[in-house]
């Protein structure tokens, strides 16, 4: 296949991917260990597990089910969304905000009725953000590493055969191979920083939703949804080629600071 013949693996791709995997694995582990050492007596592991399962159910099962109908399946709705940048962006940020924040709200209000402490709310956020790294992002990075190693051996046919890349799926596989080939330490740093910001964001949004739950204040769920949507706005536009990457990173950092600032204020207001 001609499109793969000219691909050259960056000489730093393999070590950069290995370091990325190590650091991204360490992020949720470090958050958990540090928080547990600081608040061991108040924490219940059920909140960590609930955060992880809540994300998997809401974002990886329910939300993906809607995506299949509205994005992947061939129907009038999917054709309209995929052809219209504004519709695509609004759909994407709305689904992410609604499913993840409503998921937090439902789990913490109706399931986690015991051990309601602000420390456990943070633990829930660690579980939510941590499982996103371990179950969603890390497998993709591991796949890039496998691709980089296989293609760096110089035997194209063996690499394609091992990865099960044939003419029928070549177009779909090409972006992953190109991403693996061009990976370097700058991309490593960007991925790690982005995950650190995402972890802080998930913790902050969890505290905001939790504050609304324990105070029976219905304003905080829509607030969290809107904040989540705003956070995802620039990344969604970037996916459609509408913004440079640096603008996305600046936007993400700015909104993370805003969310964490609000969450810290609410955290300090709570007695439990």
C-alpha cells in the first residue's frame, strides 16, 4: 500500500511514547496516593470506584450509543451534523456536558448516600478522571507505541500484517500510523499537561455538582454542564480544523483555572 511506504518513524517516537505511557499511568495513581495520605480517615474507596464506573457507563456506553445514532449511522440527522461545523461542535460539547455531569449528579445524589464528605467528592473526581486516562487514552498511546516499534523495524509487509491493515481498512488506519510516526517529546509534554489539566477539571466539576447535591441547590448541575461545554468548545472546533492547537491549550488552561477556583471556594464553604 503506497500510503504507508513513505512513512518514516521519528527517531524519538518510541522513547517518547514509552515515557508518555509511564507518566500518564502515574497521574491518576499520584492523585490517589497524595489525596489518600492527606485524608485517609475520611475516604471511602467506594467513591473512587463509583467515579470510575459512572464515567464508563455515562460517557462510554450511554453517550457513545447516542453518538452511534447521531454521528456514525447513516441517517438525515447524522448527515446534517457531520456536514455542518456549528451543528457538530454544538452537538459534541452538549453531549459531553450533559452525560458526564448528569452522571455525576445521579450517582452522588441517588447511589452514594453514605459517607458524603467533601474529601470523598474529590475522590470521586479522581476516579472519574483516572479511568478516562487508563481505559480510554492509554490504550491509544499503547497502540501508537506498537505501531512505532513495528514500522521502525523496516519490514513494511510484516508491520501491516501484524496490525491487520489491508486495502479495505487502510484509509481508517493511516491517521493512527501517521500520529505514531510523528510522535516526539513535545507531543509527550502536551499530552501529559493536558491530562493533568483534565484531572483537575474533573475534580473541580465533581465538587461543583456535589455542592449542589448536598445543598439541594439545582443551579449547580446546569452550571457544571455549561462549564464543561465551554471547556470542550475549542477542542471541538479544533477537531474540525477551525483552530490551531496552541489556542486550544490556552483555552483549556484558562477554563481549568476558572473551574478549580470556583471548586476550591465551594469546597471551603462545605463543612463535610
